[in-house]
C-alpha cells in the first residue's frame, strides 16, 4: 500500500462534479477503474459488469458503503467513442450507472501512476491505495470485502505518518517532508515529529493546526545537512492522547547525488510514441535553469540513440529530467533509457517514468585538497609517536565548533566515528597578504598519526572550494582546548586542475608563525599547546582554570585537556605548565 494524493475534483460525462475526498471523508472506500476504449482486456473486464453490480448493491442506491468511478485513461478519447461510435471496443456507457470520467489531459493518470490498463484501485478513507487485479473472476462480495477491510478511524486522537513526500536524493542537504494524517475521530491540533538517524536526532518540528478525521498535511522538517546515504526514521514523538502508536513512524533511505566526471551520456531505444507524446529531456543546473545545449526534443521513434553532453563542474547539483506528454514514459515497443557518465557511473535507468522522471548528479569542482598534519600535546604519546584515542567512544557525530567562540556552522553530521579518530579540529585557509581574512573553513577529523582528513573520507585531505588558482594562503589548525596555530610559509594554489597542498606542523617549531607556537613533545615532534579551554587564544589562569574546576562530570568536555574522558590531575598539570601562553593575535577571539 502507498500514499496517494489524487488530482480531483473531476467532472463526469453528465456534467456532475465529484470530489474524491468528499466520499473518503464520509468513511467510504472508493473503487476506481482506469480503462481505455481501444483496450480489449479493458472491454472484457467491463463486460463482466462486476463493478456495475457492486455499485448497485453497495453504492449510494444500495447499502451506501462505497463508491465506484470509471476513468478513461487516453486523453484523446471522445465521448462518442465511449458511447460505442467510431474506433472503440463497444458502448461503455450502456448500462453503466456509476460516474464515468473522460479527462482531456494526463494529469489524473500521472497522479495515480498508471502504467497500463485496465487498472483497478481500492482507495481507503485514510488515503491509502491498493491495486486489485482486474480479474474476470472478481465477484461483488470480494470487492466489498476489500473495501470493508479499509482501516477505520480510532476513537480519539491518532496522528499517523502516511508517507514520505520530500526529495529522496540530495547534494549537501535535504528537506524531508512527511505526510501527517489524522486517523482519529477528534480534530488533530498538535504533533511533534522527529527525524532520527540511528540514535542521532537530525531535526524536530512541532506542527500545529486543525486536521479533521482522515485529512492530511505535508510537514517539512527544514533543511538537514547530510553527507552520506542515510536511513532516516520519522517518528511522532509527542501528540495529545495518541491512541495508536503503530502508525506514527516511517523510514526513508535518503541518497546523495551521484558523483560524475561531467561527460554525461544519454542512451535510449525510443518507443513508437516519442513524437506524438512530445517526449523530451534536458539537464537543469542548481538554480533550476536548463543547461544550454541539453534540451532535446523531436526524438525519433523506434531508434537506438545516444547523446553526449559536457557538463561543467559546479558547487551545486545538476538534475537530469525526462518528460512524456501522455504520461506513460517510454514503455511501448521495448523502449529503454540509461543515463551515465563516460566512466559508466549510472545516473538514471527507468523507461517507466510516467509523465516525468528525474535524478540528481554532481560534477565536483576541481578544488585543492589540503593535507595538514598536527599533534595535540594533551594526547600525544612519545612512546609510539602517536596520539592516544582513549576517548574516541565519546566523540560526537556533529562537529563541536558551531558554538562560541568559533561559530562555524558548516560540515554536516556523520553517522560513524572513523578508526583512529582523536577529535574534531577546525581548519582554515587565510589570505597570505592579509592573514586576518578567513577565506574558507572546514571541520575535519584529526587521526592518531596526526593526519587531518575529510569528515566523510578518511583517506584524503580536506577539500576547500573557495581557493583561487594563483593565490597564496596560510593554513590554520584550531582545537577546542589547545592553542591554534597558523602556517609560517604561504602556499600558492597552482593552475593545475587539482592541487594537493601538504603542510606539516609536527616536524619543526618554525612551521608555525610566531614565537614558539609549537611545543616539543617527543623526538623531533611538535604539538599544539594544551590548555586553551575557553578557545580564546590565551591560556589564562582565571578563565581556563575556572572552566576546569567547574567541570565535574566525565564525557566529551572542554576541560578534558588530555582527552581521556575524565577531568583529572593530568589535565591540571598540562594546564599549569602552559599558563600564560599566548596565541598569535590573528587567531585570538
């Protein structure tokens, strides 16, 4: 079963307007058959009169338990053809007393995702839909039983999450939208909906309004930053008098846009309706504009075709879109379509796309990868020339620099902590000619060997998108309770398509600008000074020490200078040894 948002009202062939929701709101189930006057199996099913008999027995003039609709699925069909005149299987209107609709466009077909006829649907008052096989052996009692089996409203309050209606793919963030329904007999006026990834809360929103029984509303949970494929669970976590909890949650796998090399290939075997159906495709940029040269129309029928487009790198995603005016995709005569890049990375592969199919992909900017290396004094172990990872189980999935004094809100949360992670660090690229100007920032992982790596790919450095070819930069490493350092030597980004920048703060005190900004912690090993607990760039006997003495609980704490999960004497000794140490002016808050 799946959620449904049908496009109705519709006017029947006798000029009467029908609102599907009017019948559903009365607690009635609805049977809808989609047919076509030229379709022989449709005529055979129609000729069983099972729908007519069901309507007569259980419809408004019978027990008034249900409703039946007939919808002609071909927008080109005329009323005369429905009445048996011209190219048609017969007189469809003869003896048919339930409403018949003959829409002039494919909007209704698209709304119900019809990909073949005859198609018979049972729609329940709670807006769910189930396909019933249009068998010639169907009976009126069976059809009634399917309608009677529809879920009934619960007495009182019962919020339900009916479906996920937002985008399923994303670039760097996604706006999840879920359909909230009132499955209770009382008006629903409040519900708190929470999005979770495992044990991590991604978002929570308190919806208020006034939903009558079975009515629905789409609720947005705002933009959520994501970086990897994530199964998100949506849960109604608070609602007054929630009677039934089995229907108040759902899950959705959200996928990142496909990464491509920019050479996009569209391969297809066109069906025999591409011209009549005005089938076309194009590529949109991140602003919704069609990329010049990609709009393709007048596609020849019944041919093997291939189109290639060169799409430039961009910070935002692109969207491949294919449209069909009739709404049946390219499903006839073995039509097919595959979209991929020149390396074979798949973007889209679905000939049964209805009126429109789409898929997001990106072409990454060829930006520099910055590979920095740094040690933290508090956790450095000279016996193995690595840093300890004692408190790795306490590390948060969300980077910690989104509060004062750093106030960095970039870098989305992760779902796992990488092996060898010591802590999050905040790195910066600064203008070499004016070091007070921060050109770019990123939160990243510091591994126990000193390597600073991308938050989602621990085998590489960190990509900076805002660095210009030919410009020079200084690089900064910040940690939440160590003094920040800045590279002494500027590095120029070359004009190569992709530059890797390496800088090592661990092998000499002169690697950091300023006097003695790195501390010798082992043989030819230098580290950031421990003890800047308030992160202001000064190890102060008052502010930093007070932060320590006011911390009593274990866990991921600023006062845990040696990163062992405990505020202990080891932290105090590190702090005392460095009291009065000043970071350079440009890095102080």
